[in-house]
């Protein structure tokens, strides 16, 4: 089976940096995705990692270590609108469906 | 706007009833995925269709069924509804990644 773990809740200060971790156990790993989801809205794609290393996209970066089954999402220069749930998801070879973690609810405080 | 459309946006019905949710994928995408998200739960994969054929199945209940039509839109049918079926239902279509529609909020009373 598959197991994806991420912290349930985190709080960070406006203007600061926050790192959201995700660990996973799966067979046939084919990639890791991060999505942002505001309450009651659709998940929005943030990043995709298939190789080890850091992918940077504006204020958001995502890191992957396949040997450790570990990823993190780094958010810089936090804004109030970044308050949302952040979902880590894994895809597997031969099966394009995504398996999601339960998400990390991030609250930004002034 | 992801380019994936879903209707209706909200649906309120009673236990025992049957409903149909509709999804149109992004132009050019052949795959459609259906997910269920209950309150305080993660996204649960239900089923995937690719170019009209069922491709993968998750923990989809026997009371639920889906199909994808020649024009690539998909419908998710939920029957004998129970209170616990109240949830957000998302569909997604994929190119380089999966892009989600706005969802249908189903409330079963």
C-alpha cells in the first residue's frame, strides 16, 4: 500500500518562510506533486518533482529525495493569501492516479 | 481557471435518492479522474477514465458508477445516497499534471 504523512497544521508569520514536510512510502514511485487548496475550493497545482533536488517557482520551491521518501514545500515572503491547505500527492508507474496526504492547514498571522 | 468544468456546483438531496455529477475535461485531455473529499478528509481517488475506457479504480462504492462519453465528458452517478456521501466531488483531467475542476458540493439530508 501507500502511506503519505504531512503535519496537520502549521502557523507562520506574514513575510517569513515556512517549510512543509511530506514523507511517503510507496512502490513504483513516479513523481510527487504539491497542491494548494483554499477551503471549499478546488486544489491548484503548485509543483511536480520526479528527480531528486530542488525545483524553484517564484516564492514557492519544492524539494525531493527519492532515497529518503521525503519532500518539502518551501514558501517564502509569506502573504495572508497563502493561508490554505497544502496537499502532498504521489503518483506511481503504470497508474496515473494520485494518492493524496491529508494535507497541512497553514495559517498565516500578521 | 483550470479549464475543467463541473456541474452542478451545489446539490442538495435526500437519502435514498440518485444524482448525476457532470465533468468536462480540458480541451485535448483524454483522461478524467474523480475524487471525493469529505469534511476533514483528504482527497480520495474514486475512478479514472481514459478516452472512454475505465483505466483505474479506487475505493469506489458499488452504489457509485461512472462513464466517459465519446465527447470525453464524464458523469459520476451516485445512487441509494446515504448521509455519509455528503462531500465535495472533484474531477480532474491531466496533461503534465492533474488540473481540478471547481467541484460539486453534495449534501445528503
